[in-house]
C-alpha cells in the first residue's frame, strides 16, 4: 500500500513542478490549510474547531457552500 501512495505522491509532485497553474493552485490550497490550522490552534476547544473545519471542507467539496 505504501508503494502505491508513494507513487501517487511522486506523480503529483512531478505534475506540480512542471505546471505553473498547478503550482499556483497548490500554493493557494496550502495557504488555506495553514489558515485553518491557525484557526484551530487559536481556538479554546480545538476538537470542536477541527470538526467545524472538516465540515466546511466537506460542504465545499459537495458544493453546498
């Protein structure tokens, strides 16, 4: 299983390195993830903040919001 995951990660890294638009999208996604992580770390109830972040991500993927 780890071989398959390693192969997928290597393929994704090669794609990101060769395509400027993909690099921009990856950087934007990384910034969003860092923002969510900061928000979770600042919160008093980290488990609840993490759950809310996960729910926002799921809603975004489903196209609800």
